């Protein structure tokens, strides 16, 4: 009797774990990559930018929307320029890749 109750509890816990893990995995579409900047296009108001990057793994181009002030300031004062290698994270929202992390790989 004790073995069957233990077996049922283990199965229930495993099922709960699987359901929880699958929800976490599907909730965030965060993508991480290391890429080279191909072009940086600042918006006229300076509050956002579209950056075209070439992924190092498969050499495909990816366009990322950047709107955080720190990264925009680095674009404006040329601390991040075309040709730089960067590490980034982005989430897909409304069909657009929104940057959540955007840093040079070789320092500031």
C-alpha cells in the first residue's frame, strides 16, 4: 500500500513539474546571440533605433529594435558603432525583436 501511494505521489509531482517547466519555456521568447553590427539607424527623435546585426552562428541578418537610453547614448557618442561585435538578448513582441540586453563583447 505504501509503495503504491509513493508511486502515485511521484507521478503527480513529475506531472506538476512538467506542466510548470513547459509554461516557463513558452512564456518568454528571449533569444541570446553574439553578432556583428551591420547598420544602426537612429530614429529622428533619437528615442529609438533599428539595428541590423549579422548572427555569428549562421551569418543571417537580424533586425532588432532598441529603445533603452543607455544603449542609445552609446550609439550617439560612437562607443558602439557599425562593425562592433556585441552580445545581445531580445524578445519577440508584436512581430518585432525588442532588445533587452545590448553590450559589446570586448569591454565597454
